[in-house]
């Protein structure tokens, strides 16, 4: 029960019960705990609207609506991918200088659900210029890791194995679509190539796993960096912003750092490693940016989860 039986509280409780009617356990916890939580000193609540799996998005959205109702705060819907882009704005060291990104910028977004290149003419002005036709890069990392019997999430596991590789790699995997005249990606064929390789060589020992992990990682990085640098040249970008879980990959970071160092007037921005994978801070930053534009005290009435939300 919400505290004090005022008219407003009874109304709020009714609203919250409706918002969380499909999540009875969450509703029970909410009503039980909320009175013990002090309202934080915040001006608004930011919440992910999409893209992603809708049932999961709905839970977060309804919970945020309930909180915003209870604390009487505005609710700001955020695009998850914008969160990844803006995550680069939070410096590792709070004392470091304000980050000033020059435009146009190209953003490479690589996560478990997305692999896309976005042209950014100014903050919040996005144009998707290419994306994967099938699997996302992170998804390919996860699937190949499963084939190698590595635990989930597979990206960090493959990366750890690949970093121990030494010598000449006996395996050669394809770089799908690397030379196509566009900014599209494809990782499904690469994943299948690993499957066929494993079928041919049988159960791999540790050394073979390391070599496959390294060759797979190289194939993904070659494609990502090649197409990204192509986009940078075509659109005369002054900044490259990399975000999404796969941007935590050290070899990808090193490759892009090397590529960018060869260009004049091009600056590379990565989130700090802890902000590369999904986190609430990046959603907060994106909410902050959106709130500069308009802050509506009321919860947008038709706010729905959008699995396919694009930038
Ligand atoms: O952005 P994210 O945390 O969640 C989604 O929005 O999907 O990205 C998760 C993906 C997973 O596929 C995970 O395997 C991959 O990021 N990932 C990595 C690394 N760390 C996380 N992939 C390659 N190397 C890494 N170090
Ligand atoms: Zn993500």
C-alpha cells in the first residue's frame, strides 16, 4: 500500500496497479518497497523505449511509468542506440575536459542486436547509412562462442582466447561483403563458415580453438573497420564514435585507433569499457540530452515499447 490515504495516493495506487497489472510480482514489490525509498534528487526519469525485445522493453517501460507516477516526475523515452552513441560523452575521469565532438561524425554501433553505421550531422540528427543484412556482430560472436563451447556472452570469451594467439594462423575465414560498394554488413555466412570448419576438423583442442577465435575476430574486425573507414572518407567525417557491447573488444579498439591515426582531422571516441555494454548511465545521458529539448510533466499517453525503433 502506498503511504497516507490521501485522494491523490489512492488515485496513484490505482494507476500503478493498472500499469503493472501484467507484472504481479513487480507490482507487489513496488508497493511494498516504494515507501522505504527516498525520492532521489532528479528532474526526470529516462527509460528505454526500443529497440529490443518488446516483452522486456514493456517491463522497463511500465516500471518507469509507475515510478514517474509515484514521484510525479516527467518520463523521457530513449532510443537504446542513441544511448550507445552518447555514452562516449562521459569521460573516464570526472576531471577530464568536456568532450567536444566535431561534425559530421560517423558512428559504428556494434551490439548483440545491431550492427550499423550512422551518419551524424549534429547531435540528434541521425541517418543510418548501412546495417547488417542478417546477424549482428555481437550475435555472431555469441554463436561462434557457443560452437566453441565457451560460456555466454561469447564476445569477451572469444576476445580473451584470441589475445593469446601466436604465430601463423592455419585457418582462413571469409570476410563477407567487405568489398561491396555500400555500408552493409553480413555475419551469418562467417558464422556458417566456422560451423563447416568445425565439421571438417572435428572436436577442436585448445590450440585450435584459440586459432579459430583469432581468425573469426580478425574477420569481423577487418569488415567493421574497412566499411567504417570507407564511410568516414565518403562523408568527410571529423569524428568516429564507436558504441555497443562489441566496442569493448580490445582488438577492435586497437585496429580503429590505428586506422584513425592515419587520417588527418579525425578523432576517435569510445565509451569507457564499463559503459560499452548495456548500462543505465547511457540511457540517463540520452534522457538528459532529450530533456534539453522538451520536458513534459505528464507521462506521454501513447508511450509504447517499440521493438524496431530506429535512430
Ligand atoms: O550493447 P550490448 O551490451 O547489448 C545489446 O544491446 O545487444 O552488446 C552485447 C554484445 C554481446 O553479443 C556480447 O558478446 C558483445 O556485445 N561483447 C563483445 C565484447 N564484450 C561484449 N564482443 C566482442 N568482444 C568483447 N570484448
Ligand atoms: Zn546495447
